[in-house]
C-alpha cells in the first residue's frame, strides 16, 4: 500500500493505493527471471489504463544489461508512457530484499517495485514502495 498526500485547506489527507497484479503478468515476470538465471532480469511495470492500480504488463527497455549481480536500465530509452508505475527485477539468490542500488533505482522511477528471488515462484517475490518499504500486492 502506498500513501499519497493531498493538501486540503491546510490539512494533509492520506490516500491509500491498493496495488494489484494480474496472475499472467506475475507468471511472465517469474518465467523471465528463471530464463535469465544466473543473471538478473529487469523491466518496468505498466498498469492498465482503466484500472490504474492493476499491473498488467512489463516493459523491457532496449539496451538493458543483465549480469550476475546487476540489471542496468538505460533510462534514456524510457518511452513517454504515463502507465509505467515502477520497476521489476530478479535476484539470482534467495533474498528478495532491496540493496542500496535497488533503493536508488526505486527513488528514480515509479511508485511500486517488485523483486523476484530464487526459486522464482509465487512465494519468492515481494513488492516495495519508492522508499523500499514492503507493501502488499494482491494477485488478480
């Protein structure tokens, strides 16, 4: 869940975003992570244009470089697309916690981020907000 702040007459209200991801999109992420192992996989998350809190697709940027301990995004290749809400990448280890480099990326692009870890199944991934705090994401 992400909380956004909106100012209303000198008051700050919190708006909660309940993120969702389609099962097909999650399965694609996990399969991409498996196929790139032992290298990291990296991409961007795109939401449905009608359901702005439901992640339905991943976008692979041209020129993305994958290695055994990194996935380097060429952010200058990012299209003008307001449905891109964050990033996804894999870790070729059992840890799905963000590194310092991950936290820097989170702050550069988007509101929601996913990290998939070995064994790349429905239990080995987590979602985070742009500050690296774990958030809940429902599979639909």
